[in-house]
C-alpha cells in the first residue's frame, strides 16, 4: 500500500490586477493627461518603452507645421520627439497631424499614444515606417491603468507599432573636430561674400559662433551638435527669467516672422538654460552641403536678430548677478 499523500500546502494569497478607466484618472485630456505625461518621471517611462534612455520636455502645445503638438521633447542626442495623445480610440484627424509633424524637417520621432490604436491606424503607421525608413520613426502605443485592491493606479505603456531597423540618430563626429572648426571659420567668409547684416566680429570656437545682443544676458548662438545645426536665442540669469515669459506670449507672431517652428525651453530654477531655437539635421562631414547649410544659418541668424533684438530692447528688466559662462 502506498503512503498517503499530503495535500499541497496552501500558498500565500495573491492579489488580482484590476483595470482602471482612463477617464476616472484623467478626466480631460489636455488639462489632465498631457501635463501628467510631461512630468520628467513619466516622460522617462515613455522613453524606456520606445527604447530611449530618457526624454527632456521642450514644451506643451508646441507649434509644428500647421498644428500644435501635445508635447515636444528631445532625447539625449537632441533628436526631436513629438507626442500626440488620445484617451479614446485613434481617429483620422490625429493621423493627419502625425504626418504633418513628420514633414517638419526637425522631427525625428513621432509617438501616438491612445486608449485603443485601431487596426487601420496600425496599418497606416506600419506603412509610414516603411515609406520613410531611416528618416522618421513612427511609434504607436496604447496606455492602460491598473491597480491592486485599493492601491494607486499604475500606468502601463504597450508598444503596438514601432519602426523596424530604425536607429536613433547620434553624433558621428565630435563637436571639437578640426572639421567642425573649419566649418565655423568658413561661415563668416560666406556671409561676407553673400552680403549679410550680421556683425561677424564675434566669438568663434569649436561650438559655433556667438553674437551678443546689445542687452546684457542675451545672445544668439549658431552651433553644430549631435547631427544638427542650430540657431538659438539664449537668455541667462535674472534677465532671462523675466524675458522668457514676455517673449513666449508673442510666440505665434515671432514664429510667423521667423518662418520656422521654434522650440521654447523655459529657464531652470538656477536661471540657466532658457532658450528659443530652431534646428535642421545634417552631418558636417558632408562638405558638399556646406553652402546650403551656411545659407540656412545666415538666414536664421538674421531673422532672429530682426525678431528678438527690438523686443528685448523694449523690455524693462531688472539686472541681477548673472554668470558669464556660456553653456555649450
């Protein structure tokens, strides 16, 4: 007779995951969900879902083409990431917005987040990834909320569509390369020969060219970094903190004058980092394209001076103890 078998020991009880209605937590998309996603920890959670280390917020409701994107962010290599949100099933209107974002030459990654990514829109994103392979990456994600018992709800990003064989652009050449130095040495000569209102007797270094506006604390910098050529208005310290909101309320008019979509980065609590800028992709080792890039940089710098210099001069700003060090 075989020995009597003991019944299996009762294990520890396990709680059950329960889904949470998105609208129970984010009642209104633009008022509740977008500001939540724009927080650093939540952007980084999204970044990890699509294969990035981190994302830094550029702005909410940023102009991209004829639309305003819910969120514009950038990754560690300064790739521009546009995020469009829907707490409902995806629709054709938002698909059209995504295509508009992708047509903007500065956008590298487009992310569509929704409660339910419809089959036709999954197919559309797959098709777009195939057609623009290697240039822009389209990601489609569905977001869920889950809780255990009376716990707080926890978000979960599910990647439904992603580009195949997509490599996030990174720097192929150091910003301190002799080739970069040669580029910035040749740019002033291009301006002289083509005729320019820029005053070229300003600081030139590996990072680019720096133009000081008449008002202390304001500079226009042309630079090359991580596969992008940039033109930026930089604002430092106390005056930057005061000036940025005064300029941002004129954003629509300023962008119309410059004829380029701009990214607006507010100052950090320390006062550093406030800037308004635009950029275009390009690799500096492609010397045959230098004249084209020179022409773009020249046009942007002239437009920035024309748009920003009189506005800054007209401001009443209280000076403070600002640091002189220029952020690279």
